[in-house]
C-alpha cells in the first residue's frame, strides 16, 4: 500500500505489488513517516516540475530491515534504520571539495524518487543510518528534521554561553532551539502564532510574540547592548529577513535556514557596518544524521512533545489537512496501521 500525491492538491491511497530489492538495495518495512513543510509544498503544486505523478513522497522516516538485495553486507533483517535521503554524483566541484551534501546535482529521495509513504520501500543500502534498538520508532522518525537542526547549529559555530535568536517556532525552529540549548547557548524563539508559542514554551524555551514585542529592544536588553551572537532565520517571512540584521551583534552571524521562494530585501548597510556574516544552511551531512539519532536516543529531544498527531497510512490526506491548517507541530503517518487501528 502507498500514499500518493496525485496532483491538484490530492492524496490517494493505492494497493501495489512490492518488488524485491535489487542488487545493493535493502527492503525496509516502513514504521513511521513524518510529513513536513516540503511535503506541503508538493501538495500545493510548487514542486510539480520535480515530482512524477502519482508520486510516493516522504523523507522523514523510521523502519525495520525486511530483506536484503544481492551484495548487501553490514545489515541484517530486523535492524532498525532510518534513511538519509540524499543522492549526490560524486564528480561535481562541490563533491570533490568534500561537500557532497550540497552536490551541484543533488537529488532528494522522496521528491526526485519514490519516498517513504509506502509499507515496503527499497532503498540503496548506503543511504541507511542505524538506529539503536531501544529508540522508539515513532521518535526515530524525527531523525531527519533533527539532523537539519544539528547541521544548522554546526554551521553557526554556536558555542557555550552564546546567545541565539531563532526566528520561527515551527518544527525546525523548535528543534534548532533545543539543539542550541544542548550545546550550551542561551536561546530565545520568536513566533507570531499563539499555538506554536505555547508548544515552544512547553519545551522549556523562552519565546516572544513579535506582534506585541519590540524585538530589537528586547534582544538589545537581553544581550547587554551587544546583540545576539547568532540569529537563525527559519520563518521564511520577508519581514523577518529584513529585520534580522538588527538583532545581530558586531561580527555576529545570520544563518538562513528557511527556503525562500523569491529574493528578499536584506539590510546590507547593517551587514557592512557591523561586519556581519551571513550563512546558508541546507540539509545535513551523515555526521549530523548520526548525532541526531544520538540526541533522540538520549532524550535531549523530547519527541513526545514535538509529535502532535499520528495517523494511519489510509488517512494521509487527513494528516496533510491537519498540518496545512496549522493545527500540529509534527504529524506522523503510522505506515503499518489501518484506519481501524487508529
């Protein structure tokens, strides 16, 4: 059984005949698949040039090895795994420089090729990341977004005692704040939505409402007049980008995490005046993925408070509607469940 994007904002469920894993592949019995903002972009038609309808999407997942293709070593049936959903060519200048995760011809599993919204999924063995058996599989489905957060914090070179502002309190913003706190930084999250503010506050994080707060004044006071060491732009809003440089200290860092669909105005005078550093942060390296698994297994990431709702595969359309309506922080699909079990 698979959940498919059919075009025109439609999700359909299909019964399919699974194929055996090919040489070098592993068959995974998918346990849970998370849906995220990228998947919503697919539903809205923004990625129709990339996905082939009917498209099995989904790139945040956990599962159990069910079968091994010819030539696969190092894995056994029953192993708990997740998938790092990146494919690079290994030949472009970025790959040759050691930056395979931002390969100039990068393809993304779950967008450019079939993803995890299916009960049996064949993937190349080199994409697997091992999960400790004690880590719950629903929690492990958060490994991919946690890996994004780990990579963002690494890119920022955030250090213990630094003060960081996270603009945007959605799933990635909240995870960045949790990872930043774990490395010893002091963190404030900025989020306009009251429901998300409540969720972020429930994680023990400081959170501000930009609609009722003078952010520049608050951050200036909080940092003793200096400004934040690092600001993470996770909201994707033009106003946040324009105002972000006002929050950063001299020689501080602005990390652009959100995917902006069009060019945004940036206060370059402020960048010049304070010698600011602007960094992009995209996806993750394998080390980020492995560290994300460690953070989930150790409980640093309180997965139960991040996961808002779990739906069976047959109700994938309902899960998308819930996420689209802003009624959840993170929605998982229980791929093995039926509607009767939900």
